[in-house]
């Protein structure tokens, strides 16, 4: 059964795009069929897949407005072995365009329904703001993966995001839940890191992924070469961490399905 995850946090600079691209590539390395959806007008996920965003003739904007079928907008990330719905600066127009159409909050959900059966996982890279693009992403997904740094201000941002998720779950997507919280740019030698981790465990328990993503130069370099870290340097600490995260997500999914089957 296909699962759709939104990688979201209203705070910028926490590793959303890095997580989106590298999680997609890592899941693909487990022989899973993956679609990455770039919902950020900055188009960084698109560039990180080796696709020149300024040269695109068709983007996710055309899909959201109904001008193009979802399957006709797909691109292939060869270095990551997954498909991509790309984005560029044209996506900023979606904020205005979507106000003019019916069911504006669920355009992405309907677009992905056309192709969902072709994938094991769909990963959505959200913009760092509560915009109509983010709302569409949260309405379209089954669960939210929240990347965050272990610092004081990150906790404040997490509180705001949880409120947003609660509201969208109540009014627009009843099945929406927090899939997991991912600690990024992680340094266990830092006392604040350990304090924030302890707070997170108290509030979210097993929603905290066991895997944390360390600060890693190779992970930071990979996007400038248009590659996921797994392709750029598969032995780097960053690439290995995302491989571990993908494995953890797959195991969680199997465990959840087994519980549902036993209950049924």
C-alpha cells in the first residue's frame, strides 16, 4: 500500500529539502518505487536531483492548475533512481492561481491520486511557510515527517506546526498524523542537543526517530553536484544516516500494517 509523507516545518534551514531528496534516494535503494514532489518555489529539491529548474517547460504548477496531467509532468532523477514532480519560481503564482479554482486545498491530493498506485512512497518537500502550497501538501499526505534542529527556537516552531497539523487534520484531512520527528544537524556532544532531545522524548515518545542526521560536509556538498548523498558519497556519515532512516520508516510501516491485520 502506497504511503505519502510531507516533509514539513514552518521554520527554515532545518534540512527539509536535504531530507526530502536523500530520503527519496535511500528508500529507492531498498528497491521501493519512489516519487518526490517539489512543492517549494525555490526549486531546491529539483536542482538537488540534477534538473535545471530554469529550463523546465512543465512543472508541478501546471499539474495543480489542471493544465497538465500528473503523469505528463514527471521527470526522472537518474542519480537517485526515483521520479520527480519538479518546481521552479513559477510556483509562486500558485498562491494566486489556486484562489480561483474549486477545492483549492485538495488539488495536490487529486493530482497524486492519478499516479499513487505506481509508487510505494511519495515524498513531498514543503516550503518553509504556512502557505496554500503547504496546506495542499498536508491535505495530500498520510503523515508528516518533521525535521528539526535540537535548539530552543526549534521547539517554538514545532509547537506552531503541531497546531497547524491539528487544524488541517480536523477540517481537511482526518487521517493526518505526525509520522515522526527527525533530529537534523545533530551533535551529541552539545548539551543543548541532549536537553532538547530529552524534551522531545517526553512529549512525543516513539515518534522520535532513533536515527538522527549528523552535520556532514558531504551531505552539504551533494546538492551542488545535483546528486543525493548516496550517489555523491555512499560511505559518508550523512548518506549512511539517511539509509538508516529509510530502513526505520520501512520497518515502522510493516509493524503498523501487522497490527492492523491482527486487529482485523
